[in-house]
């Protein structure tokens, strides 16, 4: 009977130690990766096949300690990007999150570098929930909100590593509205 409280305390102490270590690692990373987005399209018409580019994600690697003389090993090698979604209209159905491999090198303390040629939606996403409900043959309305559009934020999490082996990441969100035959993408 006395072993159970000991095990609970040991598990809680271990969890606390792990959490504190991850906080220390985050604070001691010598580089901060910053992502910004310039958005070209805020509304996606599911009928419009020529929507174009949603926008551009720009990445910078900023050395936290300006007294660092040699930032060569603080350049960031890009590795992966995770795409997820968050409804902003009260609905809960979203496309499945996914990850993709990306590549590139961001020079520390240099200008921003644009992240190009990445996928924000998988090829079959618009034929599945929540978008499929917007098609006329499926009722034309989102069943969760009763509206002819779906609003959500697209969340991009970008992961990389400095040439010295430190993990860095950045995230950016941008809002999009989706509709069917509503005047094209804008």
C-alpha cells in the first residue's frame, strides 16, 4: 500500500524534470527562427481552379546574443513543416493535419528567406469534410454552422536545426474562408 504513493511521487517528479529540461533547452537555444506570412488570398472559391498562390512565408534566423562573433554554426537547416487547421467559425471539422519534408538553409542574422513550393492542403482535402458539404449536391451549407462558407486558420509549424545541432522552430497562422461559387478567389 505504501508503494503506490511513492510511485505517484516518482512519476510526478520525473514529469516535472522533463518539462523543466525542455524549458531550459528552449531558453538556451542561441537562435530564434521567426516566420511571417504575406497573404495574397483570403477567400478560396472551391469552383475556381486558378486561385493561385495563397501567400509567401518568410523565415529569418536571429542570433539571440548579439555579442556572438562567429555565427557560422548558427545558420538554420530546414527539415520539416507540419500543417494543421483551426476552425474560427464555431465549427470543429477540419482536414487532417500532415507533415512534409522541406529543405533550405537560413543564414543567421541575414535577411529573410522565402519558403516556396510547399503544400497547404493535400490533394483530396476539398472532397472531404468540412469542404464537401459546401458543394450543391451535398446541401451547400456547413452542417456545423449552417453557413455557406467555412472559416479556419491554417497553422504552419516549421522545424529546423542549427548547424551546431540545436533544434529551432517557428509557427505562423493565416486565416482563410472557403466557399462554393462565390465569385472567385480573392
